[in-house]
């Protein structure tokens, strides 16, 4: 908490470092060396454009990683929205009026918008412009498009309409794309990226040209194609309720590609050479285990519990794995030292894993799509891949378990206790209806994707699973349903001033009021089947 106040004073006032999309003039000047180093000097070893890529890879979850004191960027970019709203984490901090009680903090919630524009989008534009000057650098733009989609679909999934196709095209402000067109552009960018990498790999198989600047797959084109296919599958499933035929076509395109999707332990997309920001903010005491994680993992006797969290040191629950209900609205001292996140600075963040991909395929198979296996087979492989990811044994017994989530007991404020709500077991039963099977798939996917709250929150909004405990205090003034939770985060208030015309158009493309209760295009209020 002190870190946030120290560095940004909760961003209530505009931050000086923020570059809005309309401020694209001078990008080249900002990177012109005063030491006599120019673009031509950077051509050897592709440094002119390759130097951008380690930053592109970390920017998917956004942590500058430029030294100590920068982890609050992740805290505002994702942790105080997606990680909390997904049911993964809670916090003893931040008092009564904050995101945790659905009183949405504009200073916090503006950060994903401003930094994705001033960092991810601005640097991609600069890289693309430089690559366009030299034929032999064009491949970097193809690779970059995949990373741009990996980063920016997450921004759209929390806001809705964002600035994408029109970024940098006007000095007077940039227009927003609606979510449907964004997803079409994401699929098109993945098409272009995959085709470019395929052609390059076919011309020179195994070329390690990218290895020096690739902190995920050490320059393997084949691995990046599988990553892109897996990302396509994630995006396809997000839109399944609003555009089912398009979702099916994109999902089958991903899975049935000649190289396929992520399946093996070695396919996991881990970002090396960066400090994991969750470690720092957990050490601050600002994020802890949630009551939902406690209820589900303890009830299942899930061995991933000790991989994800550490025992509490709070005197009332010392030695136990203890979470907190979201939005308790009390001072931090009461719940301080609940179970912290078991992540160290050296733990590589995961962008997408084979376990997630298996669960995506399991859902597709449940819907009758060609996913290379039955729903049960792929569900089993998903749980198995997650156990293998953490070096755990006993998956057979786990998959045979009929255990249910446990009641959440709050020994500090007993009124915050709550009966279990997500009442499905790990055991697959073909006699169950599709709704129960989907709940099992999404619950196990939710466990496996931890601690990445953005895809987990997306799944919860589009399917309703896993079922989560309601917030204790809802201070949204009626804007957010206690039962449903936030559906998005509002656009930064600065947009209504600095980019007023386009902001108004963006709100119209949102299709509702600019608040946290408005559903996104793919978040359709109808049955899953």
C-alpha cells in the first residue's frame, strides 16, 4: 500500500509518465541517441528491432522490470482488478472504498489503458516502422503481431472497446474499435503472424535468429506457431456464446493446424529473465489467498494448495491455509498475515500452458467440435498436465474423487463465513448434463491457470463458473450486481477530457453505460448451451 502511495498517489492526478495515444509525435525523437548511435548502427544482429521483444514479452502481463520499486505497475495493471475479480486473490488492504468493494478506483483502473497504449502499442508501432525500412526485418513484424494480440486482447477483455486499428493515426486523439471488430482483427493478426513464421521456418528450418531476444521459446518458430494457435483457441472460446459458428471455425483451425497447439510440458510459455511481480506485492501483504481458493482446494484436498500458497502467520489461524472473502471493508490489521501467494521473484510468469489448452479443447469437444478427443479425455489430460506442471503425483486418485468444496469459515469475523457454492467434484461422470460437465471443466481450468487472473475472470464472466462467494460489502451504489460481480472496468476518466469525441463514440460501441456493471460484447446473458 505504501508503495502505491509513494509512486503514484493512487493515480488520482494524471501521471507525468503517461503518453496518451494522441501523443504519437516525437516517438522517434525520444529514442534518438545523444551518443551518435543511429538506426544503421543497430542493424547487426537485428538489434534495431529485436531489442523490443524482451519488453513485448513481459508487457503481456505488464511489469517494466527496470529495477526495484516497479512491481506496483503489475498491481494496478492486473492484480487489483482481474486477480481479485476472478476469485483467485483477496487483500486485507485498501479499506472500504476500493475495487475490492466494487467502488471502482479510477486511478487504479486507468493504468492498464494508459500503459498498454504508451508502452505496448507505441513500441510495437515504432518497431513496425523500423522493420518496414529493411526487407530482412519484416519477419519481426509477423512475430510481433502475435505478441501484440497476446497483450492487447487482455486489455480489451477488461475494458471492452479499445484503441487498436487507429492507434497512432491521428494527432487529435484515436478512435476506439468495438469488441466484435477487435476479435476479428486479433484473428487476422494471428493469421498474418502464423503465415509469416511458417514461411520463414520452411525456408530455413530450425533457424535460431530470434534466440537472443526471445525469453520464452529461445527463438523456435515452431513453438511460437503453437503458441499462436493456442492463443487463437483461447480467443475462440471467449466468443462462443455470441458468435458460436465463428468460435467453432477458429477453434478447429487452431487445433487442426499441422503443428497444433501446446500439449507437452516443454510447450509451456514461461517468461524467463524477469522478476515475478506477484512475489513483491504478496510480500507487501497486499494480496493473499481468496476464500474461493480455500473452499475449493481444501474441499478437494488438492495438492496444488501448498504449491500456490503458504500457511498463514496471523495469530488466529497460524499454520493454516487461510483465505479472505473479497470486500470485507475492514482495516488490514484484522486479516493481515493470511496465506500469502507462494511465488518467488524467480518464478517465471506463465502466459499460457498446455493444461489451459487441454481444458479449452475439452469445452470445445463438449460443444461437439473437432478437438482431437472427447471432453472426458481432454479434461483428464488437462488435470494431468496441471499436476505435472507442479511435479505432483496422485492424479488418478484425484480424478476419482467425489469430494466437494468446503464451507469457508472465518474465525476473525464469523459473519463472513459462507457455505460452499461451487458444488461439483473432480470426478467426471458421463451421466451428468452438459452444464455440470462445463462447470467441472471450468473449475479445473480455473485451478490450473492460477495465478493469471485475466483469463480466469473472462471465463467466470462468460460461463458463470466457478461459482464464487459474493462480495461482503458492495459499495458500487447499485452499479454492480452483488451476485454477478463486475463485468468490466471503466475507461479512464481522462479519456472523456483528452479524447472526448472518440470517448463518446467508444461508449456507444460499448453498448451501455461506462461503468463496471456493463457487459462486454461476448458476455451474453443467456444459457451456456
